[in-house]
């Protein structure tokens, strides 16, 4: 936890308006190519890429700067296998009993089912944990604020950073995810938030033909 009463000058370099517009358009065009991938290559990822993407995620704003997140990078094949087996138990229950007909109908065009081989194939899984409290080394507890919002923003930054670095991702949210706490031996004050699958897309991978909503459908200017 990084807290300080001191203030320092903001490191900020204004841009010319034309450069701003070009930068904004260029970023949008790059991010418009981002797609969730379910077929991954097993090609290893440079560890430094993951490290810097997590550092980027750690720059996200958070309530009172409490930074209520923890990222667990899993590359060990045996641990990935354990996660897959546990996740598929929950997924089978979801598809058989928990999911409503409406939810299953919404999933149908994506072609998903309870089998999650990407949890073993992809070279890295990043389990993202939300910390309701932060505990100092001496055992002192500090309440964290706006934790879902803060961790959600950090997750978005992480996905963006990995895409910018040339990697594909998949947000995986089996429910419940308590098995991640047990398998990864995380403390009880941390709650599994999301499992991010990371890697290179498999050769010839196909993705659903979807469309993003246009600007006038996702925004209002007053």
C-alpha cells in the first residue's frame, strides 16, 4: 500500500490538439482489433511482458489509493491442470442447472460449453484477487474502499496492456471461484475477482462475428 501525505509536481506533457486527435484515433483503431480468444497456442510468453503489464495495471486509480488487488501468475502445468479441473466442475453445473434459458441462449452464438481446454493450453493464467482489507506486516488491518470498481479498472488496464504488447486474452469467470483461493493458497481476506487467460492465439483461430455498438448507442453528449 502506497500512502503519503506529501505532494509532488504532476508529470504531464500537454499535446497539440492535432496530435491528441491522432493519438486517440490510433489507440481506438488498435483496440478495435482486440477480441476474446478461446483457442491459444502453447508458445511461452516473455515473463517481462507479463510483469510490465501487471505494473501497468497497478497504475489504475483506486479508492483512497489503497490498491486493493493482487495478481497471481500461473505458468506451472500442474497448477493450470488443477484450475481447469475445478473450473469445469463449476461450468458443468452452470450449463446443467444454474444458467437460465435466457443466459444459455445469449451464450449459444459464442459456441461455448463446459469444456475449458484453454486453461491448460495457454502459457499463462492471471488470477486477479480483490482485497476487502489490506493487512500490514504487523497484522494491522486497513479497510479498502470501492474495491469492485478499483479492481475492475485495473483489470481493464491489464487487458489493454497485454493487447498492446501483442497478446490475446480471455476473461474467464466460473462461478463460484472459491477454488482459486484454495488452489493458489491465497489468504481469506482476498476474493477471486477474475481469471485472465493469456497467450498467443492459435494458428488459424476463428472468433465469433460480432459487432461493437456505435458511438451514439454507448454515449450521450450534453
